[in-house]
């Protein structure tokens, strides 16, 4: 489906993908393998991949990198070889106007300019593009973070809208391309059982969790100036929350879906309007995760201890509309924790009454629904009679595996860009609203109104944090 509402047959036209900053890690690790999964499912596509960066690269070396990355994710060898043979390299300085003009002249037709570069470089290059003028048919792919706060995001949007239409700007959040997040749409809107209970009358709380055993792993250059709040909650988890809590769209297209996502984030407020108490932050110290020793975060290479960077963040918000008012939504993400846990967890309100004699302590057990974001699984925890005493009650979990998506998230994202369909891109107003939500929290943290606590690597977080909420297991 195109931005104008028409439908394109998959792979019905040739496409040009220009990767700016192509020698970086993102290209080899995510972009090219993602494209490989796209071509594996749609081998009739003809994509010309132009790599561009400040440092020169031999065409043969670039083509080999393309071929190897495509085949690593199942792209047929013949398709990978043909795509690699079309690939080309351009040496370009994105912050030099003449160099950038030369790149645009070499493209010679409709293309996607994918900015696989730091935000500062991307914004600087866009300022030059505003002066040069963008040729017809060029689309822009912009990696997160989009801006550094609400004011800078608004200014960047104004810059872009001065020389390119919104439907040609693709702000990347690869979580929107993950199979489980997309499965939420079918899970919610194609099953009658959830429709009457998906509201504040029946749901007590919602948790969106992205805990990782992964530590810093050489990402200090970006992470030490961002932290968990900006890296994960400001973009990824707020969007997952919006997909989980949005109203049913009339149709799944770029306008309707993103309008409904925007309705959710516009209605989102920090719990009790108290950013210092509605949030928590912590940083890992030395510890052990599995078989590996993890150093104290401040001892990691290229970390500046003065940045007070958090590696674990929690924020509780509320979607203040008639459907969800009063339901706390906690967004949590952290690194170097004891277990990987990537979940949307829905906790339902307990039944209002239990018959006398059912349940040893006459306390109802709330049902929980868990959508696991990798591996893709769904679990529903229901209450049943006890195995040892039928008069007692206990929690029983029913779970099922969901089929993995045929395409990697970056394959989904690139498909939309190449086809001109912004369905899975972040619209400008949504990007600004996400910053609007977290900016007060950042100000409270910078003023030390919320303490920066610590936790040993390999633990569940600081010992002082409440442990009453237990994450449901879908193992």
C-alpha cells in the first residue's frame, strides 16, 4: 500500500537503497540481513544497493559484503549474487555540500536515502539537503533517536517539512517491524474474547518489559549519552504501549493506524504528574551473568562516570482517556540483568467475589495475559481448582508458541520504505509526543530528584525496588 492509499504488488518495481554510513556496524549487522529476509520472501524484487561513506571502499569489497550479508539470512544464492553485482560504492562526505550534490547526481532516479549515521550527522546532512533541494522520488530513512528532546525533535521536523513531504520521511523504530508487536493487532482485533475486557473496567495494570542480559558490549559511544530511558522507553516501549492500548482502526493503513497510535501517546501522562516518584533509575555494578564476568558500568571502556547514565529505568504512566484512565502502565528496560524478559503483561482485575469455601484464604488470584516478544509466545494465567484440594484455587498457565515472522524487523521496515508505504514508520507528531512524555523525567533526574541506585550485574535490579510484582513465565 502506498502513502497515497494505492496498492503496489510486492516487488513490482525496481528500487534503489542508498545507505549513508554504509561502513558502520548497523549496515552489516541489521540492514543488509534484514533486506536478505525481504528478498528471500520476494525474490522478484530488484534492489540496487549503493553504499556511501567518507572512507573509500573497493567496489569488489562492498559487493562481497552485500552478498555475504544477504545470504546469511536465507536469501537465495542467485538473488544475493545478482543483487551484489548491481551494488555500487560512493565515497561522500555528508556534511560537505558539493560532495552531497555529487551523490544525489549519481543516484539518477527514485531512491531511499537511509541515514545509518549518528543523529548529529543526519541532521547536518538534512540541513544541506534543505539548501540543495531533494530530487523527486527521494525518500529519507532516519534512525532513532530522532532529536535529543522535545524541542530538538520539533525543530528537526520543521526542517524536514521545509523540503520534503511527511509521507516521504521514514523515522525508524524497528520494534514496529517485530512479528510479535504486529501480532498484537490480530490478537486484539480478530478475537471476540478480548473485545469486552480490554479496558480499565477489567484490566488492573499493564507492564511492558524489556530486560536484557546483554551489557554495554562496546556501545558506550552512543549509550553513555542516552541511557535506558532514551534508548528504550522514549521510543520502543512507548510505541509498544500504544499498539497495545489503541482503539480499533477502521483499516490497517498508514493514516488510520498512526492516527490511533497518536491518540494514545497524546493522552499519555506521567503517573500522578510526579516525574520524580513515578520513575526509577539504576546502574549496574560488577557481577556475573551466566558464565561471564561483567565489570562495573563505570569501568566499561569509553564510559564517563560523570554522565550518571542509568542502565535500568522504570517509568509509570497513565493513558488519560475514557477507556484507560486509572490504569498504571509501567515501562521498564535494563541491561546486564539476570534474565532476558521481553514482555507485554496484562494483569486483569480479580473477580469481585469468591463463593464461601472456595480458596483457602478467600483471596482471588488475578488473571494475567503475557505476550512474549522473543521468542514469540502467548500465555494466559487462569485460576483453577487446586491439584491437592479442590476447594483451594491456584494459578494455571496455558501457553502457545507463535510462528516467527518470515521477515526480520529491518526487512519489514525496508519493505515499507522501498514501496513508499509509511505504515511502520514513526510519524513526526508521534516522535514529538514521545519526547514530551519523558522530558519531565529527564529534568527530574538531572536535578537528582530521583536517586541513581545500583544493582549487581546478573541480578533482577536494586534490592530496594519492590518485588511484589512477579513477571509471569511463558517457558
